[in-house]
C-alpha cells in the first residue's frame, strides 16, 4: 500500500519532475513501475494471509480458534471496520489518501503482530500432503515398465500391529505401480527411498484428488461471476442516480450488502445441513449446496441482464448514449438484488466446498484442497478478461457492432450477462452429471474394494499373523504365517 501511495502523482511530483495533478500526463515511468510492483505485492500479501491466517490461529489458540466467541468477535470487528471504511472513504477524493490511510493501518497492524512474536508458539513443520502427490507420481513413473501384480494384496501397504483397514480401488491403475515391491531389493532397502515406494493408502489419496479435478473445473465460472461485482456492476452504478434526497449513497455500500449476504447464506447452509437433513442425507448436502449456488448465480446474471436492459432503455429515452457525465434518472438501488444474489451464491458455494472437503479429506489436507478451489476461483476472475475478449470477437461476426464499446451506455452488457447465464446453466448440467457419475463410481468401487484386516496374536507360545479379507460383502479368513516366539 505504501508503493501504491507513492505511485500517485502528488507524492513524487517533485522527485520525478512531473506535474501533481491526477492526469495521465502527470504519471511518470517510475510511478508506473511502483504501481505494478504494488499490485504484485498486494496479491502476494492477500494470498499469504488467505492460506496462513486460519492455520496460525489454530496453532496459537488450539480448539479455541474455532470457538463461536472468537469468530463472532472477528465478524463484528469486520462489520465495524468495513462500515467505517465505506462511510469514511466515500467522502475522500484524493487517491493518495485512499491508499495512504490503509498503508498506515497495515503498518500499525504489522507492528502489533511482530511485537508479540516472542510469545507465539512455534510448531515444527510436519510435511505437506502435496509432497505425497509428487512422491506417488515420481514412484509410479520410476516403475513405468514394471507389470502390476494380479493380486492387490501384493502391493505395499503399511503393516501396524493390531487391525488396520487398507482399501484399494481399481481405477487409475497406473498409479498403483508406485506401491509395487521390487523383487531384486529387500523391503528395508526400498523403504529408505520414499520417492520410489509409496503405500496403497497414499496412492488412493492421490487418486481421490485426481478424480476431483474435473469437478473443480466447473468452479472457474464462479470466479467469473464474482468478478462482476468489481467491474461491470460498479460501472453500472456510476451511471445511475445514487442519491436519496440530499444524501449521496457511497457505491461501496453495495459491496457491503454483498458481504453480508455471503455471511448470512453461510449460516443458512449450516442450519440447512444440521437441522433439515437426516444423517444419511448429510453426505449429499455439499453437492446440493454447490448446485444451489450455481442456480443462484444464474438468477444473478438474469437479474443483472434485466436491470441493464431497463437502464439502456432509460439511456435511449433521455439520449444519454454520448459522452456525458449526466446521471441516468434511475435509482442505483435497482442493482441491489443482483448484489444480494451474488453474495448468496458466493456464501453457499464457499461453505458447501468447505463442508465437502472436511468430510472427505484429512484435516491436514483440507486447507490445501480449499486453497486449490480458491486457485480455480482466482483463475475464473482472471479468465473473465479472456471471456470478454472472446465474446467481443464473436459478437462482431457478420460485420456486426461489438457488444463492448468505449462507454457503458453504448455497450450491450445485458447480452454479455445473458451469455454468462447460459454458461452457468451449462456448468450446472456438467456439475450434476459429474457428481452423479462420481456417486455411481464410488458405489461401484466400494462394492469391489478390498479391505485387509491384519491381526497379531499369541497361540500356545507361537506368534500368529492372520488376515481378514473383505471384498464387497464377502469375507474370508486366512493364516499368513506361523512363527515361533523368541520371547
């Protein structure tokens, strides 16, 4: 934020020899460099906070980090500061103050955070689940020319005293090669290199992640939808009447409404899952939540298209299509429904995915999968630029006028919203089909899954290793070995 402040014309006008006005000719090369560096640093800091804050709170506060009091305090603090920012910054015009005040706040926050560094708990890193994925890939590639055994029990799996279930599925058999035990080396020798031998459990975890990748691709359009609130929705608001009597309504208020809708619909999802569903239906709740979020996204874009069509009709009636700063006699609160629907879609989407990964992944892997979903969401925000470019080129086919012109009043953004509605509808169909396919494959693989229960017992002074093999509904017992006891 400091670099952003320095990139404004008045701050470095004397040092760079440029004018101090907020005009394009007053921005020098050094200010452009500072601006782009600041954007990169802001993105890096936002990403670091998103992936580290929750883990840091869990390390420092333990189970108290997820207590209702902590998160309620954080929520009310966010509401207070957001309301202060919305009301305060709306009456500040210089960009140097827009960037300078947050820079001062970040400096104070960083000082407070660093002042407590001597009291923080330091937890030794325990490794990343992502490393397991790369280990499985590396081990399977290194054994690319080895033949898989016909019996899955011949693959390596961790053998602990007691009983342990080791499920194995038949899909993506190429990754099973990572668990092949080579005949020309002892098991102890192979275990020394974890990049050449992986257990069946690690292979199955990698399979699960790969199978979910096509499902994650349907999340990209969610990022495209979210980007509308910071782009075309705000551009619409700038051309509309934002006054109620003599009171000017800050446009950032609509972002606050979007934030509140997201928070409230996360609560609605929680109530929906815990009170409205039985225990047998709860595993399907996250998929239903994601489907509902896509439907809300479709309703959001349809509403936005209808409002934009009405706005363009007002532009035509009052002849405001030219270069003019005059506001359209249409209240800005027409945009409120689309902001609320967008916040509702974001809230339902985020909470459903968090619930889904909490149910199907280990706790240490959940944060990584949520970060992967955020990556897909961010790619959607970035790809919105590409979608606009493609839609613009397609709309010009047949010597037609592009939907996107130099001003919003000349453009046909309503048609772009309708295009997004159709894309989201297609994404909904793909999501439902892929979800049903996964459910079918899961039930089919569970029927063919091999479960191995290994037991160790003493019988008449002899150590007996036994196994119980379950495949589907069939179970057979077998004594693997009988060794004398040396105790």
